[in-house]
C-alpha cells in the first residue's frame, strides 16, 4: 500500500467517525444559529436582540451573520445528515491543508493525534469554519512561494472570515505579527505591508463596521467569561490527558528544530501556543498549526538516526510499535468521546417533549428556562422569547429599563444560587411558566454536575448544585407541575 493511499484510508476512516458524531451530537448553540439565519433572511440584520425578553434593547452584533444565513437553508434542505457531511469536509480540508507533501507517511502520527484532539470540539458548529480560515491563513503565511504568489488573496480571506466567525480578530493579529517580524528583520516589502493594510480595511466591510471589531475584542478580553464558561476557560481545565500529551509532544519536537524554522513563523507559533493555553476555544488552532512542523521534526530525527546503520532496524521496529500504540490510544479516546456525545442528542439532552407540550398549551406570558436550553427554545419555540441563550454570556447593558437586565448571565447565576428570589424575577419579567430540569435529590444533582460536559454547561462557583435553590423556591411559592418527563418539567403559576 502506497503512502498516499495509506493516508487516504486513514482520512476516510476518521471522516466517517466525525460524520457519525456530527449527526448524533446537538450543540447547545445550534438552534439559535439556525433561527438567526431564518430571521435575517426574513427581516434583515437585527439592530437589537430579537430573541430575549430580558435584554431586548441590547445592541446585538451577530459576528456570524453570513454563516447563519447559509446554515439555515443548508439544514432545511439537507437535514442534519447532509449538514454534518459538509462540516466534516470543512474540518478535514482544514487539517489536510497542513499535511506536508514530503514525508507523507510520517504525518500519520501528528495527523491522527490532531484529529483525536479535535474530535471533542467537532460538531455542526460554526467554530469549525474558523478552523478552515485559520488553516488557509497559516498555509499562506508559512509557505514563502505561496505567499509571494497568492498574498493578495489575504484581504479576501479576511473579508469572508470577518463576516462568518468572530475569531477573525485572532487571524489578523497573527498576520500583524508575521508582517511585523518581517519588518524588524528588514525582509518585508511594500507589497507585504500593502496586503496587511488592505486586510485590516477588509475587516471593516461588514454590516456593523468598527463595532464588529469591538464586539470581537470584548469576547476575547472578558475575564469573567474566560473563568466561568467552560469553552473559554484556560487549557488547565481541560480533562483530556491526551491534550497535554499532544502539547508536550508537539512543542518538544518543534523546539528541537527551532533553528530550521523561519523567525516570523516561530513568533506566530509561540503566540498561537499561548492562545491555545489561555483558552480551550483556541486550542484547535495550535493543534492544526503544529501538524507540518511536528512532521518536519519527525523527519529530521528519522534522518539523524538513519545515519547510524546499526540502529536503523531497531528504530524502525520501535517506531512502528509506538505508532500502533498511539493509534490504538487515539481510537479508544475517540470511542469514549463518541459515547459521551451520544448522551447529548436532542432526545437525551433537550426538552423535546416538553416543548411539544408548550406548543399545544402556549403560555400567555414569558417562559423562564435554563441557559443551556435557550438556543433550543429559540429554534423550536420561536413564538416565545427566551430568558437567556448562548449569545449572551458577555452582554452588559448600560442604563437598562425596569424590565431589562444589565447582565443576564450574572443575574441567572444569582437566581440559581438563591441570591435573587424567583418571585422578584417573575414580577420583573412577567413570567407565568417555568421550564426546568426534572426535580432531583441533592445527591443526584451533585453527581449530574460533576459529570456535566464543559462545552455544554457553564461553570458556577457555588457549593450547592446550581439548580437546587430554584427548585426549592418553586415548591415554596406554590408553582404547579403541569407536565413532567424524565428530563424536564413545566411549572405554571396559578
């Protein structure tokens, strides 16, 4: 079997695993992305929040507006199966771009490792599109021949990126470091500087202008968001031991060939590594960026060993043994992750049946529900606005009205911890229905909290499980259960 065919077989196998996860797993934010795409196509880009009753005057900026209006017809026409296939292609193209043509067979280990690390973060999620933009950017910057020939396409890449995903700001920072390093080393040309300036200008070509950059900066610099919401937290909160192994493996190998790596490239790698350490959300960027240089380091070490003929056979045997072990560990890790993802389906993780009940018995006033179900309600119950959803963790509204929140994410945390009374929220927001988790004991609640997924649920610093205080208030205030299943319960206030 040729090296190219071997790599192709690996890609097909892993692509099928990614595909089945994409079909199975339903991301908490998927619903509001689809709903926003539908809303924009029907009403245009909103100037204020169209989906919540707690912050309706907030100057909402949809930094994924173009992706959302593409996602809605894509999902409508192809369903989750077809949409998952499209996102698998995007993911694997992003990884494939980084595979070097030379020493193709040596790329198997870093690619398999990279796919294993990316697997938990994969799904029908807009974030996957940012992986492709980032990979295109890295390929363009780090291949001198491509840079000289295709650098004028960079403004186009940034134009699409700024309208499709909020991570564009990280991309332009990398470009700035790249050009800045070339300027300091007196290697930059007028064309290099012109391309950078045009790329910065291209970012202003969006429906919000400069406000898009400001919103992206707010998300990137919000310390509260980075310390209490799983996906934004530092990598030290990542529980997957393979992530740390891959970091050590990649960083160690890249350091071993640092003298062979261009200075502008090395500076970018250091910043990408720092970003990956500072936030789990940025971890995939380093994983993708490390592929070609880890492969180059492996080739260097194999060449070094190859000069010692007596050790060649032993090294080859040990290498194939290690490759077999690594692939086996990666497959086991992916199986565990797929099992976890299978618990986050629409049927098992979202109030599907409870929403059907609410559609048949539509509340006259507002519905209070948990943050994790906000995006699903945006999608499945568009007739009613939501208390909060995945767009709102860093929102802060100055001078809100009497019936609005200044920071709904913090307010929700205070409600669940018992610092704000349910009666106060009911009066403030005119609530007559509560859609909540089915009542559980404190022991069961703690077990559920410990096993919750970081990407799916936010972190809250409190000793008592986050939903028990509200559950107690519902009982004390005389709310009546009108619907209940194993996952969700609907309360009505008489």
